[in-house]
C-alpha cells in the first residue's frame, strides 16, 4: 500500500531543480544538513560502535540527495529513494559529477513499498523531513521499519503538531519570512513525538533518543535544544532476535 500523497509529489517535482542551490527554496535544509548529519553519525557510532564506512544505509525521501551524498562521502553504501522523479533526477545528476561518490549511491524512484526488493534490509534507515508529508504515518512507519535489519537503527526527523509549530513553521517560515515556499507544510500532517513513538513501537522498534532542533530563519542558523515543540529528531532500534540455548 502506498502512503504517497500525489499533491506532495507534484510540489517537489516542481522544486526539484532547486535542491543544490544553497540560497534557494531549500536553504533551510542546507543549513540544518550539517547539524542532522552529525547527529546521524553520532547515533551510528553509539549504536554500532563504529564509523559509517561500510554500513548499508537507506535514505527514505532522499530529495535531491543532500544527506545521501554526505553519508556516501563517509564511506556508507547508500540507497536513496524518493517518490518524486524530479528529485531522483536531481540527485543522480549531482552525484554524477563525482564518480567515486556516485559508486556508493543507488538512487531509486518510488516509495518503500515499490522501490525496495522484498526482504531488503539495511543497517540504518533514515526518514528525515518526510514523515509529515505522507498520507498514513503508521502505515509509512511500518514500511520503513520493515527495512531495518535486526540490530539496526531508524533515525527520523519531523515537525511536532503544536500551536508553536503552526506559528513558526508555517505562518512565520512560509508567509511572513518566506524562507520556505508557501504550501511546503500542512499543520494537520505534523506528527507528535508520542504518535511517532507509538507507530514505531507498533512496527517492532524500540525508542532510543529524542532531541529538539531550533532553526533561526532570519540568521539561517540551527542548533539543538531540549524543546521538541517544533522540530525534533528521534532514533529507534530493532532488537536482535533472542537466541535459545
């Protein structure tokens, strides 16, 4: 079952040419990329006790490949999937400029249900800034979690559904400051940390860590915070199966 919203795909197809313009509509993602990238690396280090090099990573909703490329540069073997054909085209074109990096990247058009082979599993699965764009969060989390290998890790980032997030992530960011295109987000699609954790638990994952992120649109800076009322990241693990003597 697909959880993709056709209107969301059409919107990102229209924006796909702007992914690698660090001062264009995707500027907030470029600003937060380094912060989230460090968090992903540190989460992998804590969980696996080793660097990213050699790990097999799935980047769900990879967009133009910002995170996928960053992880490939660190030696990870990355599969990036996105429901927008325009996004995948942008990711492939940018990766092609560096063949050594492109060799560690496998970009596929589609959602988890269509782009992955049956039983395909990964050490780490990322769902960054995608949960708030799908039609059915529990169904999407079930699909994503199915790709996490036993002992593997899921890292997600999204936006909390609060009055504060409506004011900052939509009213301020889209309509007043115009740092995001109007229509980027819909408040009703935002996901609370408890909802995300419940969907992950239903999919067989255990919560590990949760942390808020604060983005300052006027200064174009981002930092971590304990406040998860707007942006936040969370990690989950799939337990190893019990071994019987």
